[in-house]
C-alpha cells in the first residue's frame, strides 16, 4: 500500500503504545494536508437530503412530505466536494491504522465517526477522559521533586505531565509552567533558581 504524503512527510502510522504521540502527529499531518480536515473531524459531514413537500389536492393531502438521502449523482458541486474530502480523510485514517484498529472502524459511516471510535477505544468515553484530566490536573497541582532526583529527572517527569495536560485540553501559561517548575526543584539549586528569576522573563523563555 502506498502511504499518503505531505511533501516528504509520510502519514503517521498508528502505534497503540504511543497513542498520544500518534494522535498529535496525525492532527498536525491533517492540518498541513488540508485545513478542512480538522473541521470534518469536529463537525462531521452532512448527508445531502432530498426534501419533497406534501401534495394537497382539493384540500386533501394526497402525498405526505418526505425527506431522504440524495443519490451521489444528484449532489451539488459543493456537496460532491465535501463528500470527496470526507472520503479522502477516511482513506488517510484507514491507511494509518493497523489491522486491528481497521477492524474497529470498518463500519464507520464517515471520518468523524472513525475518529471518535479511535478516541473511545484508546482514551475511553467522555466521562473517562474528564476523570483523566482531573487526575492530571491534580498531579500538576501537587507536583514536586522526589528525594535524590536530579534536575534532568524532574524535568522529564514535569515535561511529560505538561504534554499530557495539553493533549487532553488543559493549558497553562508559559509563565505559570516555568514558575511551577522552578518551585519544584531541589533546594540545593536555590542559587540557580534565583539567578534565573532575576535574569529572565518567565513569560518569554521555554521550559
């Protein structure tokens, strides 16, 4: 199978063990490939419908009003474009998934349905995700260095936590993230912490 590309960048291949990173890469890939893809994932595609009004003859309803899906050959140019875009997005998602995940999405009706299915399988329901975010937020609020930890170990744990918060929709300002990190460092680094605070604007430097 030939993988989709954007320039020289191949479509990110699904990795259940590193699902969060795959999701981040996929969203970036889709944004670069076509900004309209993101909107399809959020809002989905509307099925074009035929609306037939009721028929009244001599004050009597002879035919009731009805609504039914259009045949593809009757789509307007705009409807054809949206349908083609959704089909292209479905193909990208299918191309990125492994055989097991493909079995889970094979009966999905559109790309939004596919994406939501992938999220539920790998992240849980909305309630589960909300609980996860609460746990991550609590971990952030109570984050501190462990005895014997060096600055590298503290940074790696803290940075991973911030990344998880961001992926789950929770963001803190750069200043707050930096200030929190400095407050968690071991006390023997106090002289370095003070030097950083005095010399740098915490709202402008990266973690």
